[in-house]
């Protein structure tokens, strides 16, 4: 089925949502729980429907069985199964029949455990938060094309959860490093400078991996820049009047790096 035909079918469903009196792009919805919190309850969740919860996220899978069906909703913390049943949904079952993979929804209902042991939310109410017009990548093979993954990073992050976790951990690690440096130096710009120097060093090593002395040279330049920075920070604390010109330090460091790269490239050409 062509992309244009799929988009046309979803636009038709969009109008049917409006006919039901539902705004296809709701402006507000307040969930009470997140998927990871509900799954963390473990054995405390039984097969008997218990506490009513409200979750919000994106539909990643849908599989129907007549008047009943299952799906998975992905939020910022993880994904959780949802159970749809006609006698529980009532009038809202018509909304379930209009759902597509990729739609953003709000689900309200009790939490329980299925016979297979999976923690699930039984949908008693369905709210459409945003209708997806374009289909998501194929569910079995996922998003694997490197070009698409890099150009459409947003798609990579919701299709490949391990990639999203890598981004989160990198952000936390970088934040921890900057917080530590700010605490030790009492200046947030010093942390930014150190991160920049380490990134520059790594990029140059990747560009010229066969230069054995390059790492030592870059390390010497980096240490020189950091020592100058520490000296000016000490003067600033003692005198209270001197300011560290970090932009000048960065420009000077970049100039040295470019000159070093030029010389190394010339040597390789010779």
C-alpha cells in the first residue's frame, strides 16, 4: 500500500474523530502515572482489576480480536500493555476502532495482570491527543537505515529504546561532569571549556589515528590551556576584579589545533 493511500485513510479517520465530537489534537491531558512506575509494582499487581490510573503516550502496537484487543503505549519512561474491551469501553469502543499505530492517546482504567502475567491497563476511557497521519516504520525490522536514523533522530529515539537510553545516560553524565566542575571552580564556563577541549581531542584522534605523537601533542596543548584558565581563575578569586576571557582562550586553542592539523596533513602528503 502506497504512502499517499495510507495518509488518505488516516485523514478519513481524522474526520470521523471530529464527527464523534473529539478534538483530534487536544491541548491538555494530565496523566497520573507513568509506565515504568506501574511496571515496577511487580507482584503487587494481581489479576483482579485494582487502582484506576491515567496514562498518556504513543501507540506502538495494536492487535484486535473482534470485540476486544491489546496494544502497547509508549511514554517517556517505557511501554505498557493496554487491554481494550467493548463491554468496558461502551461508547468509547468506537474510538478504539479508529485508532492507528502512531497515534498519541490518553488511557484511563484500572491496573491488572493478564493470565500470561503481563501488567496491563484496562481501558475504560480513550482520549485522542494527536492523530498520526504518517505511518511509523515497519514494526518487525524497526528503523535500521543509518541515513534515516541520523536525519530523523526523533524517529530513531521512539523506535529504538536502547538509543534513547544512550542519549539519556550521556546527558546525565555530561550534566554530572559540569556540575562537579562548576562546584570545584565556582564558574560554569570552565566546565564548558573542559568539555570542548575533550571533544576537540577526540575528533582529531579520529581524523588522524595513525599519528602516534598527536595524542601527546594535543594533551600538552590542552593542559596548557587549562593551566592558563586555572591561573586566571585564581587571580579572579584573589583580586575580585579580573575576569576570565574564555572566548579568547577557546579561539587561541582552536588556532593551535588548526595549525597542528595543517602541519600533520602536509607531512602525510609529502
